[in-house]
C-alpha cells in the first residue's frame, strides 16, 4: 500500500503520530496562532499533554461541552461557531462528534480545523462531509477535511474496546460497499474508480489482519486501523463521492439512526450499527445463489463469492466486544423488518438492498433474515 504519510500530503492532511503532546509539525504550524479547543468531559483530560505543549506555542481557548456525549446538532454547532470568532484554528479532542462539530464550524467560519483523535472509532477524520442533526433529523452537510489528524498510540490503544470494534465495523463495511459499487457499475453503468477501490481494499485487508492485535489493544493493531480510517476519506476524495466508504450497510445504519432519533433515544456508535448492517449485506450477497437467476447474475455471484462468510465477520466483531444481533443495541424485530424493507430508500444509490427490492427477493428471505439477526 502507498505510504499513509505520502497519501496524506497529497490530500493536504498532516497525519501525525506523536506521544505525550509531542507533535512537532503541528506545533510549528500553530506557532503564534489563536486556537479554540473543542472537547467534552471524557476527552479533555486526554488532551492535557497536547494542550501543555500547545500553550508554549500559541494562545488556547477552550470550549468543553458539559455533556458526556455531545451530539452534533444546531445547538452544539452554534456554540462552536460563536466561540470561533477571533480564533485562527479549531482543534477537536475527540473522534466522531467533536471532529464533526469542528469540521462544520470551521467550514462555516472559514477557519481550518484539526483533530486530536481519542478513539479509532469511525472514518470521518478525513472526509469532507459531516453528518448533523437538524430539527431532529439526520442530514449530511458539506464541511471541510481536517487539516491535521494527531494520533497518540497510547491514547488510541486505551480507547474502550467497543470503540475499536466500531472502527473495525466501519472498515470491514468497505468489503460490502465496494461490492455494491462494482455491482452497480456492472448492472447500471455507474462510474467506478478502480484506483480508489484498490486503495481502500488494501487498507481493509491490512486492518483485518491486525484484528487479533486490536482486540488486545496493541499499537500494531491500532495503526493499520487508523490507516484504513484515514484512507477511507482519501478514497472518497478520489472518487468524488462516498461510494468507496458507504453502501447498503450504511443505509441500514442511517435508517436505524433516524428511528433512534424519532424515539428520542441515545444513538449507538456509528461503527456498531454499520457492523450489523455489514452482516446483513454479507448474508444477502451469500444468499443470492438461492434466488432465481436475474440479468447479470453470474457477475454478481462471482463478486459475492469473494466476500468473507458472515460467520467470519461475526467472529471478528465478537472478538472486539461488538454485538452481532440488532437486539444487542435495543432494536426490535419489527424495526429490523421495517429496515430491511425500507432502508434502500435512504439514498438513490444502487446496493444489494436495491437489487433484492428490484428482483422481488426481499419478501422471499425477509422472515429468516429478521430471525437470523434480531
Ligand atoms: Zn461509516
């Protein structure tokens, strides 16, 4: 695989590993600037060594959200935008949500942003869009890519196991979404970017090899996982859309997320929901051979064969403490059923769910899929 440092430079991202706040490239770049730190009560203590080093170089103001788990909604984003006035740079100490807030607030105020990654839990570090909750619904807004991604192996290794599991969920999902993409290219003529797909696939393979080390929280596991999470953003930039990183498994995750929002319940980690969606996608691909033939089926069968068996993915997720049934995140059988029937509507993008819908296969396999994964 291409060196992650070289790749990062190509996309103007400073992906820097350091320990105890020692990030020389970042610190040199911040010299004399005014930096706003965004954190929450969980992530603020982890950023202390970096903040001490940063204060030697520049003026730091802090916005520590009082909530233990802030959400990226109008209120939190507005607070960041208001505090960004007079600042030169927004630095998030966190992973998904805080980075999303910094990327979006930075985009709105035309200031660069970066992230001190506290957990390898999702692939939004280097993506140029950000999911936000507006008026109680989830939408995706254009944002900016983090200019700096600061990684301390000790911090990342000590992130809760479930967060490492969530990161692996978001990475192994790529097996399915890349297959969705290829199948769509073949059956619908959608444009396919082989370079972006190959780059992503190689990073996924390396991450999968590192799962045993990841389960033990070792640095040699965390590094390939972070690489894959960063590559995901770069692959999206290369493709010009989120195809290399998101397919049916993400649509299922988004469907559930909206359901949790509607019910006013806390939303489980993105990567955990995506991992469950990945299991369903794998199951649907593997079961195509039991369905009647359809136009282009030989190609799709061959693609399905290349995918890992559902049981293998389940073993991986279980080894990282992730649930492999929807009941594990409090989703009922009825909701799983509704998700299987409706998640394809989330986005006008051809996936395995669209294929099942168009060919009338979902009704044939609905009951057993609900039972298998509820
Ligand atoms: Zn994702």
